[in-house]
């Protein structure tokens, strides 16, 4: 089969990114312009500022991605862009740019679901990985346990009923004074502590998650006792949420008789979570997660997911719009 080159564009939150991916698996370039330093002073992403920065950066990021990949616009087979979920103004920058590119180059346009992208990051890091498998999508806005039935077929087995796990990490970090974005900072400090503080776990009679209870417990504990050992608190928080993730993933894996479990999304960069899942290999499970740069938002994962949409004939037209709350099951 002829090689397929996809130009991917990601702009759903505060990263402006463009990537060229060959055959869905080989990253020729992945340029990521992060706005973290800009939003840090506000303690979180300011949507309007994010959109403006995407507009300022997108052309430069696309040009650099082509330059790094050493190819030209004429070598691309299709343009894929994230059209949801995400911040509407931020998404619209990438969607509009991708439409203009597709129209002017006479190349197909592919709308890509950002969460499909997080899952597809695993295809780049692990060329041997193929559906079916289970995937825990743990990111800033999502906590989904997903059955990946095929490259473009997804079933949600469980999801958070309140906060996303990444939000909980960020909130805990903010309350104990670690700053934004909190996940990596909690990860680092937890390595110096012991998980010796008991925190609540919320259980439902299905595979749904809840993280608002544990988040509130950490906040209350810190307010009542500001001298509490922060490293121990981080380690205890990480252990409690990880126990829940492992428990749910195992229940689903046993129920479906699936032996392959992948992690995806920004929180899957967490070293404790990765190690705890790796321990399941002793029980005969195969564990996958993307390399750190592919865990958080990047266009490589969007080009990879877009490739599988392309093979499946899921081509968009110029009516493609940004959908801020795009569900994971939607055909993209
Ligand atoms: N090492 C880490 N440990 C824990 N959390 C982490 C780590 N690195 C990043 N994160 C968290 O990952 C989140 C960002 O991930 P990601 O970029 O996938 O989310 P998002 O794009 O904002 O949300 P979504 O993908 O759900 O729309 C943040 O909450 C951040 O704190
Ligand atoms: Mg994301």
C-alpha cells in the first residue's frame, strides 16, 4: 500500500501543535508550542488568551512541522484537526486553519476527536499495539475507562461523575501551594513522601469514578493542619486514586477477558500510576503507555487518530465545526 502522510493540527486547549505522521505510526515531526508560561500567572488556562495565542502561533507551527519533516504541502495526503472536545475558541482556530489548508491544497479534511487522539498516542509509542484493548484515558478534562473495540470503535465502560483526575491533581497542587500545572509537581513531591494518610475512596455499583470526595478531603486536611507533611499528602493522594484506577481496570479486563491495558492522557505521565500498572504484568497483563511528550496535548496523536479515520473513509467537509463537548463515541 502507498505510504500515507497526515498533517495533524491540535489546538483544543493551550498547546498549538502541528505534526506530520507517516502511516499512522511514524512521527516525522511534532512541533508543540505550549502556552503554559502565559497561563501560569493566572493559575489556569484563560480561554480568550489561549485562542489569541493559537492565532499568533499556528502558521509558524505548521511551517516548522513541514520543515522538520523535510516535506512540502504537496506531499501530504490529508489534513486532520481536533474538532472537539475542548475550548470552543481554541478549537475554532485549528479547525478554520485546517479547512483553509484542505481547501487550498485540494486534500481531504479529517475531523479528529481529541480523546481518540490521546488513545492513538499509544500507537505511535508502540508499533505492535492493535485493538482490541482497554484504555484508561486520564487527562485534564476526562477520566474514561474505554473498550477500544477497533481503531474507530469505542465503548465507554466507566467515567467520572464529577471531577476529572487531572483536575483533582491540579487542585491538590494549588491548595498545598505547588502551583500550576500541578500534576507533574505532585508527582515529583510524592516521590519524597510515604502514603501514610488515609483518604476516602468513592465506589459505585458500576465502573464510574468520582474524585471530588478525595479532592475535598485533601483540601480540608491541609486547611485544618497546614503543617501536614506535603510529600506524604501527595503520596497518599496518588496511592488512593491509583488504587481505584487499577481496581476498575482489572474488573473490566476480567469481565471482557482482555489482557491488554493502555494508559492515555496527561495524567498517564505520572510515574507512580505507570509503576503500579506495570506490576500487573506479573499477572499476565500487557501494559502500554505513551512516552511523556505524547501523553499531553500534541498533534502527533491527532494525525495518528486521523489516519485511522482516513482509512475508515471518515472524511469531513467544509461544514466541519468545533464541538466543545464532543462525546467519545461520536463518529469523527
Ligand atoms: N506527571 C504527572 N502526574 C499527574 N498528572 C499529570 C502529570 N503530567 C501532567 N499531568 C496532568 O495532565 C493534565 C493535562 O493533560 P492533558 O493535556 O491530556 O489534558 P487536557 O488536554 O487539558 O484535557 P483533555 O485531554 O481531557 O481535554 C493536567 O491536569 C496535568 O496536571
Ligand atoms: Mg488533552
